[in-house]
């Protein structure tokens, strides 16, 4: 993984901030090199062009979010609902609280030409992870032939995408997920 090399990790961490602040088009390799504290030729030795740097940067962002979500789902100390709230918060919550986070979110969502199917694939993996968690750990009586793990996942994931954009704070985002879960439990009775 690219974060095994400390120098490369520092460059990618700096690139997240620069791309998040200026967007893909306005970011220069010079700006990323300066933010990372390396020379521009040194940056070009690691990444031959801005597109490859951007792809590596965004892949790292998405992989860390996926790993954080999976870790929350695996936390046996949390209840089923708490795992879902924590998992969705780990996946989407970091894009709510600050302007840089919102800028990075907008950058991710509008990067089709640079990322190709990477962002779509990332969302599909997240949906599959959420579906599997719901299927494996749902409390008895929550799921049946009319309310499947896929139904619950689709509702929660779709709603969370909207709430990520419309919540003023992460606390509000998490509370909206909790309310949705309460409604799902009531529907299942």
C-alpha cells in the first residue's frame, strides 16, 4: 500500500489538502510539492503526472474511509444500530464538518473524468459492506421476505448520501441515521 512508504504517504497527505482546497484543475504539481516539502522533480519521480497523483490521492482517501467503516462494523462492543451509525459516520461523516472536508467531498463527487469508475466502485463496495453487515448482524425479526438486508442498506445508504450534503454537523448526520433505524425497527414489528 502507498502509505507504507513514509515519504510517499506525506506527499499523498499533502495532496489531499491541496486538491481539496483548489480542485483538480487549479492544483499544480508545484503546489503539491511545496505542501509536501519536496522538490517538484522529486514529486515527478513518484508521480509522472498530476492525473496519477490525483488517482493515488483519492484512492487513499477512499480506502481509508472503507477501512474505517469496516472497523466500526466489526466493533462487537457496539449494538447493531450503533455499528451502523458509526460505520456510516466513518464513511461519510468526515465530509461534513469543515469547508475543506466539503471541498474534498465535492471534488470526489465531480471527478468522473479523472477517476473513471473509481468513485462508483468505491460506493458499490461500501454498499456491499453495509448490506453484508445488515444481513449478518440484524437483530431477530428485523429482516424478512418483505424487508431484506438489501432494502435496509439501500434506504440507509441513499438517505445517508443526502444527509451528508444537507447536515450542518456530524452530530446531526448521526442523529438522522439513528432516527431512520428507529423507523426501520418500528416497521419490522
